[in-house]
C-alpha cells in the first residue's frame, strides 16, 4: 500500500471539522448580536451606581474607594449617594465631600436623604448636583463642636495627681487632669470658628439660593424638616429614594427604569449609633495622642 495515501486525511474528516467550526461561529455571531441588541434596547452598560453613607462618619477610606470605582466604570452613568447619617468627624467628612464634588464633574450625582442628613451628613451632600429629601427628613445642624471631660474634682476626691511635662502652654489643651484656662478656651474657639467658616463656605458655594450671610443665619446648629429645608433652599426637591434613582437615570439619558449597581450593602444603624450620635454627631471618643482627650465633630 502507498505510504502517502496513509498519511493524507480523508475528505470526510475535513468536512467534519469545517462543520464544527461553522456551527460554533454561527452560535458566537448569534450571541454577539443578541448582546449588542440588549445594549441598545435594555440599557445594559448604562446603570446608576448606589453608595450608602449610613451612621456616624468616622472614616473616609471605604466611601472614597467606592466613589473612585464608580468614577472609572464605563457602565456607571450616574450615581446616587444615599445619606442616613447624623454627621461625624471633620476631616473624613471633608474628604468625602471633595471626592463627591470631583465625581459630579464627570457624571450626574444625586443625594437621597433618608431619616437624617445632619451636620457632616449634610456637608457631604454639598458636592452633588441635586439634593432630594423626604418631607420629614432631619436636615441641617450646620456647625462644629469640640467637647472633652474635665475630671479635676473627681481626681482630687480619689487622691490622684498628674505630673505633666510639656513643650508649650497649649500642648495639653483638653486634658481632663487640669482645669481649663482662658488660653485653652481662646485657642479652641479659634479652631471651632475656623472649621465653622469652612462649613458655611461649602454651603454658600454649592447652594445657589443662599449667600454666606444667609447661611450664617441658618448655621446655629438647629435642624430642619425636609419641607422646611426645601423652603429655605438647603435642598432642591422633595422626593423618595426611588425618585432619586429615576432622576439620576434621566440625567444620564437612560431609557426606561434604570438598573442599579450597589457596591456596599446598607447596614442598619444600631440603636447605640443613634444614641451615641443623635443630632449632636457624637461619634465616640477619638483621642489625640491620648492627651489631650477631646473630640471634635461636625454639628
């Protein structure tokens, strides 16, 4: 038998492989066409991202990471920031506000206020395009507070004394082991007033109906309902969470009901959170170098 004939593949084998290739090619083409049609008809690839800011604001890292992810995702065309917070520490609040403001330059960003968006919770909303709250949402509490315990009388009763060696008169400002001096009060008041001015500036720069003088008249720490806030110009619209998603989809030109993407699932605030936070932004004891033992927060 001729050796060349043994090595030559049969024509039937060639046809089998060609048939398999054509079959899978047709399937791929069909799936690609269906996927492309879905992009056009069902809005796949154009979604609304959801970020929850829930409870006292004590850190910015997680929220900023989520904001950054949504800023670079091509399938996220708009973002809703769901706020349910009584506020928190100053620096993390400002970091989140700045990041939201940067994101709003790239994509529509809507704030949806839940039960409470006060103090730092209100501050972060200043970075969005549109603020929506329910009629009964607690809004406002524009201000800053520093507090710390003074325990000199208690220490005297139990016979405990502290010896402090310091490099300057104000190095141990806020220490619970000594009485407050006028220099302490002056120094802390200057800091509070500076941070309060920063808060007022952020509101006046981002609320078109309010100039700085108007904001100062509202920024004495009081809170308002959603309806009152709408009348005062602190928010834009009265509506629900679903309304915020619908508005975000509309601004992003998403047809139909927008699909949503939520990176962080909302956790329910514990009773302890609200009792410790309340409307005064008590966010727990944050000690600065252990001494002085004072805490400051948006209020």
